[in-house]
């Protein structure tokens, strides 16, 4: 069914409302190998010049691996998720009153940037406008923006300065869908409204790409209710690249862009296409005061490992309160993740994709001939990995450098003499030097491992 033929409900479902609801059943929290998309979902091959330019623009991002997503807006004052305006059918005039109360403490973003840096995150992506239509930046196209309302400040500028101060990449999230602008819905039926709304949208994106210096990521979202043709997305991207030749853009203006954006799940792209899994720490993007479905630091670390194993990035969300303070749970979780990254960061940042399978108490990343075995459920003094077709030369605990004894048989390697209790509660990393690029083949084990004769009567 094409988008125009969809019901609004179908589309909302596809655009993520449903994906969020489904998250708990579809999310792959790192216990299995990274899932992969099927070939038919891959975008068409770009030309060689585009491939080279993209590789150049994306180099820092591939090395970054871990970013902070920030959902912040008037909805943060309601504290019931950024979809409140839609889900609760709040009258626009009533919703607008929130702009009179939204006066965050100055430079709240500095604490976010410090936390991101400490957590090992290398870039930040903040909502400049969500579906509520309120702009956190200064725009000549509407008065419905922070500098012209009670806040009286350009919150995007504060964010940009804070991120740069910590040496982090700067990303702008911009929601095409708009529940406030009068043309936001009728643009689908009325050509004059569409033209006006496209001018508004492109004009704001131009402002974002002009007024804040070098921007590293443009993160479009929710192309409802138009398609790439309706949004004039080719022209949109062309303008963005003219203004910001080094920027990278995602795939949510209905064009493939530079990278894919699996949401609330970890799904690797095939054929080397870049991907970034975005995820909440509880079940909400925007601040939700009653949402207590927090993931543990261990789950976050496992997800980060799964992303790195599959060659992807992990964009992990915080939803600051209206005053800009970060929910305590998010601080606690990110601080714990940061401590783990301090010791084990290189096993993530330098990771190259590893083809191997899954394990019930460990996961893997790889760099060259080195395999990192990340053990999250510590089994005791012996850790066993099956199906490694590469010869192990040596092993040690990554965090301490302490050598680890091992015994390699045809179908398994056993790392022995380890402590009974997990050296690192979140994940202990065993660094395994191999005599070539490690290859794991569980199919081979299942097929070739000799069976013993059993008493079969058939
Ligand atoms: C989902 C949410 C949306 C959020 C986005 C981030 O699509 O519905 O509000 O901004 O995820 O990826």
C-alpha cells in the first residue's frame, strides 16, 4: 500500500509510534547475534564518486560508535512523552500555553554534554523541532520558537556550544511532520499549502544549516504526510550538502541518505551500508515522569557491543526535564556505562564487523586478528567459545592485561583458570589474539562434530 492509501493509524504505526510500543517484543538486547535486513530493503547502489565522498564524511562517525540522543521540548513540561499532543488530542491553543512556562535553566546542555563525554559518547543529536512544531532555535518563519517565547533564548545555540566545548559532534534532529503548523496536515491534499509548507520546512532547515557553524549530523524524522516527492527531499538534501559539505544525513526524509536508523532494535544493514540503532533508556524519548521501565547499565553495554559487532552505531536517548535537568536514572545508568567504557572503550571504538554467531553468556567484537569475547553472564572459572576456526595464539583480560590460560580443541576453545566471580559485572572482556582474522562457524560445529553411537531403534 502506498503512503497516500494508508490510514493515519497505519502510518503512525510505521513511523514509530507502533515501533515504540513493539519495542519490548522486537528489541534485540544483545544476547543474539546482530539481526540483518533482507536484500530487498537495501537502497540502490550510489555512484563511485558518491561512495568516496560518503566514506570521507562518515569516517569520524564510524569511529565514534556511541552517541547521545536528546529529546527536549514543550512536551518535557508535561512529562508524558513527546507524543502527548497527539495521543491525548490536546487542543493546539491549550498546548501553546506551555511555551509561556518553558524557561529552562541557562546552558542546561552543558551538563548533558559532560555526561555524554563521561559515558564515552562522541556526538549528540538534539531535537530542534518535534511534531509539536515548537522550535528550540531562532527562526524567521514563526514566533512559535524559544527565543520569541517565555524562554527568550536560542536553545539550539546553547546546545551547539555545549557539545563543541566537550569536543563532541553536533547533530540536529528535525521533525518534518508538524501538528502545529496550519499546513502540516492539509499539505497532503492542497497543493498551495504543500508549496507553502515545503518552503517553511526547507527554510528552517536552511537556517539550521547556516546559523550554527559546522553541523555534523542532520537527523530528519517522520516524513508524514508527504513522500520524498512531496517534501522535495532531493532538493532538501542538495541544499544541506551545499551549506554543509561535511555533514551526514539519515534516511528519514524518505530518501536513503547516508545511514539507516533502526529504532528500538538492533538490525545490521547488509553490504556495508551504515546504520545507527537509536534507543530509549526507558520506553520514552521525551521526558516521561512515570515511565520506570529503565534498562540496566548491563543491557546498555550489551546493546553497544551488539551494535559494534554488526558495524553499527548506538544512539542512546536522554529526555531532560523542562528545566533541562537529566532524570536521575539516566545519570546513574550513563555513569555506570562510562566507567565500563573507560576500561573497555577500545574494544568498541576500534571494532570492525565480526561475522560470528551468538552465545548465551557472551558476545564479541573484533579488531583485525583480535577477538574480544565480552562475557556478560559470568559462568565461573572457565569460559568456552565454540566454532572458532582460527588458531588462538594468546589470551588476556583486556582491562588488566592479566594473561589467561586456554586450551583449543577442534571445535571449542576453553579459557581457564579465571576467577569464580565476574571481574566486571557489566561485561568482562577477554582479548584473544588469533593467527588470522577470527572466523566462527557454528554450522560447521553442528555438522561435523562427531556423534557417538546411541541406542537408536528406528
Ligand atoms: C519514534 C518516536 C519519535 C522519536 C523517534 C526517534 O519514531 O515516535 O517521537 O522522535 O522515535 O527515533
